[in-house]
C-alpha cells in the first residue's frame, strides 16, 4: 500500500499547479540531479511574431505568401505566426500537394505547380541550397521556390519572464546540471541559453538527436526532461521523469508525461521538488 504522505504530496503539488501522475514520481523527483530543457515553448513562450522579411530574390510579399501557403498545413508555433502575419483568410481554399512536414526542419510541398521549401538551414542544405547571412535575432525560416533560394523570414519568440529565476532556483536546490536542447540554430540558442543561465546548450538537433543527448545524460545521473511535446515527445517518454507543459503542450505530451505543469512556468519545477522533499520527510 502507498504511504499516506505521498497522497498528501500529490494534493500539495496540485495546489501549486503541478499534476503529478503517481506517488512514485514524487519519490523519484528527490533523486533528480540533471534537468534537460527544451527551448521553444519551455524556456521561451513558444509564441512567435514575424519581425523581418529578408529578400535575396523576389519580394517580401512573395516570400511571406509562399511560406504561409505551406505553413497553413502545420501546427508548429512558427507556422501559426507566419499564417497570422500573412492573413489566414487569404489562404482559404488553397490546394497544397506533395506536402510533407519534416520534423525539426520545416516543410516541403507544391502549390500551383511550384515546388516550395520552407524551413531552417538544415532543410535548405538537404536540397543543396545555401542560405543568406543575416544578423537579426530570432529563428530563421528560409523559403525556396523551384530550387531557387528566395530569402528568409525572421520570427521572434521571447524568454518567459521567470525562466532565468527558475533556473537559478533549481541550482540552489542542488540540481547539478541544467541543459538546453533545441532544433534551432546554434548562435541564437546560445544567446537564449546565456540569458537564462543554463550550463550547456546543444542546438541544431533533430528529435532523434535529442533522444541521443538525453540517453548520454541518463548514463551519468537521474534525469528529468521538460518539454512541450512538439518535436520532443520521444525525449519526454525516455527520461526518468518526463515533465510536460500543460498549457502550450501537445495532448500527446501531456499524456506521455509523468508530471504536467499547468502554469507552463519553470518555477513550478522548483515547487514540485519542494513538495517531493517535504513528502519524503513525512513518510520516513
Ligand atoms: P525546439 O527544439 O527549439 O523546441 P522545434 O524542434 O520545434 O524547436 O523546431 C526546431 C527547428 O525546426 C525550428 O527552430 C525551425 O527552425 C524548424 N522548424 C520546425 N518546424 C517548422 C515549421 N513548421 N516551419 C519552419 N521551421 C520549422
Ligand atoms: Mg520544442
């Protein structure tokens, strides 16, 4: 039978906005020494705005329009920002064929007989296209048509207000290593990583690369992974403790996770670690 203290712990956690799916997870939280965080939607808000459109060939209007046409079929937060910037109503009745969403890279498809590519540098490279150089801060969405590179859209996301403070507090609670994983490009990922004070940043990762990095950490310690389930559901499932964002997270992530943060705030992780510690004291 489960000690009463653990039930109390689950109740205490839920009062802090944290859903713990079983008392065994509270016990396991006490042993966590490494926390691996996804970037988009976890450390950052995961809601993007289009800030710049940079033209190599064609026009701003064309680049945004072509991107929005493919992005209208995607649920990624970057996709939503581009569709919104172009105007959802202008995309009604649009036909896209040969559409494919390449996880952690972007989109491929055909519109009105034209072959389109919309995504990051990795996607462009896979089609033998080189991308333009820019200095704007943010994530880059490159656009190509019929094998020609047209330009890129800069989309900006923001670090959540309490991410830095929450990460500091986790270290103060004795978490030894805090790592950020992302499919975004290195320079921007490192800029975000520095801003919030993680110990290490691994960027340019595909979902399977994220799993590999997590497995390396699992060999060395007890690991919690925190993500929103968009391109990181396999990592969430593989961690000792999988923690999902309850608000912005995908349904699959919330289902697969052991712990769900209803507030989407990283500070809640510290709260649930405190509850876990107090619960242990009551039981032993
Ligand atoms: P993170 O690892 O930071 O959570 P994702 O794994 O969701 O981010 O995406 C990784 C990268 O893949 C993004 O930074 C973006 O460059 C690219 N990407 C993924 N989906 C799309 C999309 N629908 N449109 C454009 N780019 C995309
Ligand atoms: Mg993600």
